[in-house]
């Protein structure tokens, strides 16, 4: 018994006992790792990006629905405001229509007044002519320049600037024009038109009577009236109400134009009221087309 050897047991070198579930390693791995690592990474990435939660398609549909709801609200509010503003716009439109109607009626009334006043003036002219032994033909002759006229009026003397040099003809505002202080044909045209507009009944320049057929032009440095040259100073006579004609001309646009010529270019001018001015008849008054209505009736 003593000689028999017994097996020695080394506790430190003995292997650990096997787990009871060692034979079920696959099931254990599935239980320990129930979520695939790829899904876990994707979920963590979405959470980091703030996209975790609803799917993208659902989010897009919700965003579209929200946009449609917002658009519907805007359209509804706009329609409500339009319905509220419609009565105000209709009222303003009707007020404008009423104002236009009133203005049209006023304009029609003014036209009737003008026609009535024209008839009254014509009747008074005919009565005045009969009282002085005249007739319609005499009035036409006076106004057309076919006969001499005299009466109260104004005298306007216009002259070039002192020391004005010759040359440099053409319109005052022409390109490349160097002003020489000389009065131009266009300046004289404006002066005469201003007198007519201010109430002149007859006008002459340096003894040349102006008519409805007269022309004021330029030839070099000279001013022509009906192709006849004039030399400065230019004496412009106008028959009319001496108390009103002068101030009316000075206040007119053409009178202000003459004032600018004085201030800016040194053009000289003097205007005076006259108790009587005499204007000669037009030297060449020829009518080629117009004929008297009485002659036409007699010929027919």
C-alpha cells in the first residue's frame, strides 16, 4: 500500500471549469450583440447630425404640408383684406368719376361763355364801325395792315450791346457760337410775338409794318423784315392800351426773355408808353389764295 504511488493534484495548474452555456455560444453572441454594429453607427451618426427621429420622406411631406398651410393662410388673409378694401376703392372710383363729370360740365359751360362773348364782341365791333361811319371792310383793312393806323400804344427801342462786334451770325444757342452782343432774328421774333400776345393791335419795326404774312429772318448779321434789311437801333411801335400793353409785355415770357438778354448779353432796350403812335400801311400786301366771302357769293 505504501509502495503504490498516488496521482498528484496541482491546483494552480488546473484549468477552470467549463461554463454551463459553453455549448450555446451562438445564442449567447446573439443575446449580447442584439443590434448590428452598422445600425448602431448609423443611428449614432443621425443623432449627431440632428436627423434622428422621423424618416426623410415623412419630414419632406410634413414640410410640404406646412408650406401649403402657410400659403393657404396668406391667400385667405389677402382675400379678406381685398374684400374689406373693395368698398373703399369703389367709393374712391365713384368720387373720381363725379369729379370728372363736374369738370366736363364746367368746361362745357366755359365754352358756351366763350361763344357768347365772341358774339358780343363781334356785335360791339359792328356797332362801333357803324357809329363812326365804317364797315367790316375797314376793320379788316386796319387789322391786316392794308391801311395806316394811329392811336395810343408803346415804343420799344432795342439796340445791340455797346461795342458789339460783327460776325458770328446764327442762333444764339447754336453749337460753336461765340456771342457778340448783337440782337438776332430769333430775338426779334420773340419780342414781336410777346407784343402781339400782350394785346398789340398793330406793330411795326423801323417803319416796316408787320402783317400776318410778314417774316423776320436773318441774312448774315442783318435782320430782315419782309426781305428788307434793318439796322440798329430797332424801333418797335405797337398800337394798344398804353396802360396795360407795356406791363403785360414785361410780365410775359418774351418780356422776361428780353430782360435776360439785357442782363446776360448787354442788349440795350427802353420801353415807353405813348399817347399816339403812327404806323404806316404795309408796303407789299398781296393775297394770292384767299378771297372775300361776299365776292364768292356774288360770283355763284
